C-alpha cells in the first residue's frame, strides 16, 4: 500500500476528525489490530510497497563488535547515501519535508539532507507492548485533556484518536525506566564559536523506583535530576523535577540548588516558555526532549499522517572517534555526519489558546509512528513567522530495546544560532540503564547532597 502525496488517514482517524475530539479508549476490535495489522505500539506494520519496508520486529540484538559498554557502534557501516536534498532539488522533495527543513536548506548553502535506506529498527521490550495493548482499551484522557484516567505506565494511546493523544504518547514513551546519562550541550555563536556545558541527568519513572508504592504520588509520572558538572563557573548547580501528569491540577514540582548560595529554592519558571538551563536563551523549558510538560496552553489538531524524511539511525553522531569540533559548525551541525530516512509520521499542530501566553504561537509536530518520538518540530512566533526548527537525531539503543535520541538540535532561523544537546562523543559513561533508584533520592533535601562542586 502506497500513501498518497500528502496524507494517510485511517478509518478511526477519519471518524474522529469528522466528529470532533474523542477522549474514550478504543474498542476491543481496534485494540486487536495491535500486533496484527499494526505493530504492538500502533504503527502500520506494512510498508508502502516502495521505500518504506514492513516492520519485522525491529533491531533486537546488538551488532558484532559491540562490547556492551554503552559505547554504541554503527550497525550499518556499509550503508551508502542514496541521494541528498539541497538547494538544487529541495522543491522536488518539499512535500516530504517540513517547512522548517526547507527553510534550513534554503538559508544555508552547506545545509543538506543526506537520504539513506529506510530501516525500521525501532523495538521495545515485550512489557511495553503488553502495556500498550492493555492501555488501549482502558486509558482515557480526562475531559480537559490535561491528564489521563486508568493509566500507570507505558504508551497510553497506541491507536490515537486525536492530536493530544499523539502528544501524550511522546511524553510517556519508554526510555528505559531508570537511566543516568552524561552529556554535553553547546550553543554556538553565529560564527561557530562555542563552549561545552556538561550535565549528569537522572530520569526515573515512578513505577521503576525500588520503593514504588502505587498508592503514593499517583499524579507523578517521573522524577528528573540534572546536575551541571562543567564548566567550573556552573558546576554544582542542580535541578530537580517531579513531573506531574495533570499539571493544571498540580503544577510541575521543581527545585534548583544554587551551589554558590548553597540554597535550595522552588523553581516555578522551569515550565512552558521559561528559559532552558544554560541555554543562552536558545530554548524554552518545554523544548527539552523536543517537547515536555503540560499541554494545557494549546489546542491540538491531528492534521494526519504522511511520509517524511526524518533523522534516523544516527549512529555517526555518537562515534567516539569524533570530537565536538567535527560536529559543531557555524549555523548548524555537520550534516555530513547525519542520516535521514523516509518514515511515516503523525502530523500534529498546536495552536496557542486565546488568552494564554507562550513565545511559540504555533508548533507543528512530526512524530515517528514506530517510536512515538517527536522527530521534527517547527515553531512559529506570534507574527506567524517560522522561527525555530527542532530535529531529533534518533537511534536505537539496541542492547536495551530503547529508541531515543543521539542528539537534539534546535535551530533559530532568525539569529543564525542553535543549541545542540545530548552530545556524548567526549563524555565518560554516557548512558547507564536500569540504575536502581529510591524515592528519597528525589527530594529537595537530596539536592544539597548532589550539589557539590
């Protein structure tokens, strides 16, 4: 089956668009498509008869040469670039790109999109598949859409009926239960000069805590701690977040430890369009992980589904033989190191509600069907001008069956600057999955213990 040039809309999606937003779980008949015509988390299992292959279970084993050390090697070293999209042919491929991608190509002579063979490598643990099937018939959005009923873990809406359900799938997608990572962030000037800010991130889902109690903190989705480890002028500052599900009922709980003052303070600014940590004004709090936090300030429209060239299997960007100087360039990252493939994505448009405030008036999300990860997001300002373009360079953490990002990049097309975060090439112990955590490690009292220079 080959998609038409613009949109593919399933029967359930067509019914939803015709009748307005739906907030009910799907029928058993729809749920039974999971693992049959749909993958276990809701993507179309079939290919398009041309360039997108059928999903065959994804990449569930590590390539030869991987040492089980968290240093990920490219499982497809012999793949060659098929063609590239640049200023000479961008109009020919514009229907399979976002307006932001097109703008980047037209803005920079050396910005291009290298296209490779499509490989549907996404795979999750069986427990994630089981939860998706279970959630499909029982999990509902609450009437406001700002929270969920009958939900504890996993993909809540594998057969989405509206745009907000797609976004909740992105927010809640599996990232290993409990993980620690050491990563770098850069904010180059327009001429390419930069310094590296280093972070140690801890992300633990409530259900993954060693002392998990289903009767406590039921409105919390996960706990997040971020310590700055360099440079020296910032080292020791720590952010702690208790991510609540319904953030209208109970706003995100956030605290910061300032190493210079040796004080812990509440941090209500760590939400929505509050400034991102050490981001030089180049991202908002809700730009982290492409998008995070409460969706209550926007109206969400499910535009449809389309084929699109998105960053995928981006193993070159985690190559330990590379230095950051080889990745970070003026205006954009080194596109020679990137890889794009044709995949199907859900297109969701967020429009700022009347009376609400945010620096982004409109956001267009393109969410990979195989992972529920946002792959590309175009951000528009209050004048309707395309402002920032986010790209997530995805990869499969094949030793743990976890799709995630190699790096995220957010381009400011007006200033000519950008922010790249999640860099690991020069970091020690970049990722550790399955780290055992307790709830006491995510209390404000624990911040001071973590915040040492």
